[in-house]
C-alpha cells in the first residue's frame, strides 16, 4: 500500500448509458496540493463525488489514510478527517460569520448547535477555536457580520473556514475560484497556500482557472470524457500535447 493519504484505484461510475468516470486512478501525497482539471463533461464532479462519499463507485476502490472507504458515507469520511466544499458555497447566509463557524466547531466537540448549550469552559474553548479559524482565513474583522452581506470571495473563505472546523487531514475544494474577480481569486489562493504551509493541510481541488491551477498545484490530474488523460507536475502538464489538444489550447498555456 502506498503512503499516499488518498488513493482512488480504477474508479468507475455510470449513470444510465453514460459512463461518467471510467477506471480513473489517482494518488494524493500527504501534505500536497493536487488539482483535477478537464473540459466540461470530463467527469470531474462525478469523480470528486466518489472521493467525498456523495456517490459510491460502481467499481474500483477508494482508500483514505490507509483505510478502504469505498462504501463509506460522506459523514463517516468527515469523521476520518476528510472535508469538502462545493461549487456554490454551502453556508448559512442568514447567520453571522461567527455562527456559521460555531456550527462545525460545536459538532466536532459533540455539542449540538444551541447557542447557550455548552458549559462556560467548553464555550470558551469553542470561541477560541472560532477565532483561530477566522484568523486562518483573514476574516476576524467580519466575525459579527451576516454572511449574506459579504462579498462572494469572503463567503468562499467562510466556507473554507467551516471545512477546517472539523480539523481535517484533507480538504476537497470544488471550484473554489468560481465567480470570483481577479483580486478575490488572489486572496483565496493566498489563504489556501498559507493553510497548506501553516497546517500541513492536504488539498485536492477542481478548478477551471488555469492561472490558479498552474501556480498552486504540486500535481495535476487531467480528465477527458471520463478517463484519465494525463497526470504530472504543472510543467509536465503544460508541455503535454495531448492535454493542449483536448483541453488547454496552446494560447492558454503560453499566456499563463
């Protein structure tokens, strides 16, 4: 068995007559940042869902931290140390930033989400953890603000902070830069890079913005029509003619 934190071995998933994922394999090294890219319809989201437990593969195996988790629910995977964000931020817009982070932080400690339920000691520990998470993503000043009032980029950071509240070993980010302006994209890149360096966090992300992918990822997996097209370092992927032809285009790579 490899010492990789996450392994998918020949994973396949079919919907009716559509083979969405066809025997795709991936190994994600512990402490690395790994990107999954490909054109629309390449099977990225379906593959991501098999990694996070929202779909079970029809065949193949998924291993996490040395354990076969192929048929475990996403909640079991969260308990093992896997966390996930979505293309559209999965947050509570009517609540404050603090309350959003409180939900995951209390759940990690086995406390139901009732603002007055923890003991004074537990509440102090929980509040300290929330403040720490806010510091990680640069949102300490927004602690009391309602999430719906924040920019899209800040809402994305709230979701990333929520994913950290379960104290994961691995975070799966589904198109974290979707809909962001360039300045907000750079802000989220900086937070992801800082979390990786400061916490040793392992990150797998799906992304269409190739500037982000080539600057942030240590390794890149390329899917095309449900199959593995290529895998390698950013330099290797940028030089791969098959990847250029299927997805990137010479102009995209040459101007990144």
